[in-house]
């Protein structure tokens, strides 16, 4: 019988392909519950991460601040190849590192504001080759229910926070290069819960926050000579001071210096914006705890948050005509805990990077870990949906695709070997 010519290197090629596929399965850092286009990684598997915040450096590498189950302030960053070993920034005895807020300076060095629960004080840390920590304000009980940090053009920190005690006020601290300057922004009733700070082009502060007494969303901005304080929309502030501390506000400024705010109501996630003349608000989703907002170069909002029903990490973006909402990560049932303490930042391409807490493992041996999600941009984002539309479902195809590929390779190899055997008979 005439021999059928086959490439003698086929077995070697097949072996290499099998090994590569197996390695990709074993070492794959991605969650099998991720949507297409998203890369999910465990940034720190060793600590019970909470109160995460994220910022990107000039190379679009993420830096994350968080607290741990050991009640310390921690920090890690992606160095371009892998995650750095997590660093304990503040190892002071006690329960510290709550309500972190991180910013990156002009030298790509991190700055972090946070709450020292043991000493009921506002603290600040920065890195210049060595970590430094200091107490900003310890007059009474301060910095409960949120700190928010931004840096000006001199890399000087500005922080919004609240006092909690006999007086519940919104406070603002800024460093002028020599000392801290602290002032009360709003002292009407019990105000300042879950504040969020942004600086405009003049480096004047704009702050969103909650008025617990009157169940209102409020907004304050420095005009250059005085604070302009506005009461915006009704919310439900009942039990707002109770754990798990998830009824956030988040502010960002557009290229005109106008404020955009995401916030939570019992009815879900809401978004408000100022157009230079009037404020408007709209509902984004039926859930929206742990929400964080960022604006892209087109002044369009992107929001990370946790689904209230599924307890999954979700991402919403507005494309100018409607909201597109998708599930980014979801723990398998019955755990269903992903997306707590979410924070978002956009890179220079406008793609989102999100830090959050997620339960990994089974009920007996699992724990809450620090996770990170990045949209790679190699797939088009989903089209916009109307409010109440179907959220893009969690994609579990990623679980079986590598195995299908491996099976196809093995089947193909077996087929070629059978052909070779028949050819030599």
C-alpha cells in the first residue's frame, strides 16, 4: 500500500501544545466566573481584605490600599509583571486601616488616608522610598464613616472626613507643605457621612456627603472665598452608621469642573450630575452598595458596585445614550460574596480597574481575599441597557474552553497516529 506522508514532528508539536494548554489551566489567574474581556486576579490571598481603594500610576499600574483581618493598613501594587508582596504600612498596635483612600503623586508614589479605629483619629501615610505615617486629626472621634484623599499639583494632600461625637460635622484637612490646616465645612445637623472629595483645576475641593438628620445627599465646594453648600436629593439615611458601611457617595469632576455623584438609596444605585445650571439625577440599577465613580476623557461615568441580591461585583457605564451594566465577578453559590468594598480607577485608555473583596474557597477553608479586575479592551463592551434591563450574565464558558481545547488537541493527535498506523499496514 502506498504510504501516506505525515510530518514526523507532529508528535512533538502535539506534546508541546498539550503542555502549554495544561500550564495555562493550572496557572491561569482569572476567575472562571468573569465576563469576556475582564481579567480577574487575586492581589493578596493571605489577608481578609476590606476597605479597599485603588489608584493608577503613570504606567497604568494599579496601587491598592486596604485593611486586613489583622487590623493593619496594607498596600500592594502591580509592578508590570506581578503583584508586589503586600506591605504593612502602619503596624501600630490596635485596629487601624479603615476607610482607606489612595492617590498617586507625580513621582508615582502612593499616599493614603485612613481611620485609626482604636484611637478614633484620622491618619495619613505616604511613601518616598520609605513609608511615613502621621496623625492628622485626633480631636474627639474623627474619620468615622469615610476618608477621601486627593493630591494637588504640589503633591500636597487634601482630605475630607467627619467628626462623630457631640458634634457630627463634615471636616476638611489640607497640607500646605509645612503643616495641616483643618476646618469645619458643614456643621448643620449630623452631616459628613461617607464623604468623597475631588479637586478642580484650581485645586479647590468639592465634596459629596450624606446628611443623616434630614436623609439628604449634600454637596459642598470651595469657591475661593467661602463654602457653597447645597442640599440635593432625598435618600434614606436610616441606620446609615451601622455596619457593613456600604452606603457610599462618590464624586468626580468633569473637564468643566462640574460635579458628578454616585450614591445609594434603598431603591438602588443613583447618579447625579450638574450641567452648569441645574442638577439632575437618574436611577442606574436596582442595587448599588459599595459604589465608586470615575469619569473618562469624554466626561462619561463608570461605576463599580455590589449587587444587593446576588452579592456580585458589577460595573456600569454610560455611553451617552444609556447605561450598560455587567457582572464582573461572582462567587459560586452558596457563598455569593464578591464586590464588597469596591473601588474604581480608569487608565489612560479609559478602561476600568477595580479593587474589591471577594470570598474564595469553600465554606470550611475559604476566606475573604483582595481581588482586582481589569477590562482588557480586546472585546467591545456591551451595549447600553435601559434601567431595569437584564444585566449581562456571568460567563462560565471560560471554565470549559481550555479543556475543550485540550480535548481537541488530544483527539487530533490520536487521529493522526491512527492514520499513520493504517498508512504503514
